[in-house]
């Protein structure tokens, strides 16, 4: 089991080498790693849908996405502060933080 090859058991979660990539993550990246493995969060996140998408710049590419239902993510610590009114007047632009 120590080598992570035990049939059906998956990788050995006690092996320190499995966590070395996590040592270089900042707080946001570490929080995302935790959230992205939580099925309850994933269910809520799946209910948040884009209502519009438009390109602001091609190189490097930047797109603005307007969401519906992003308030459901606030209890998980995911916030989208308002930053600007989009050019098409279709609601507030958001930045993930």
C-alpha cells in the first residue's frame, strides 16, 4: 500500500511526495484545490450560469463573462466584486476573488 499501487485504494494519501506541488500554492490556489474536490460546492457551482460573454481584447485574450446566480457561491467564500459596467450595458462585470 505504501507505493500507491494497492488495487482499488488509489495513491497513498500519507505519502509526503504526493503533496509537494501544494507547497508552492498561494492561499487562493490552495482554497480552489479544496473547493474543487467538494461535491457540494461543485453542485452549487454548476447552477451558476453565464448569461453573456464578450471579448474585450484579442491579444492576450480577455473576455468578460456576466453570471446569473453567483450569489449562491458567497457562502463558499467565492466572491465576484463589481468592477465596471460592460460596454453592452448587460449588467455588472465581475472579477473572481
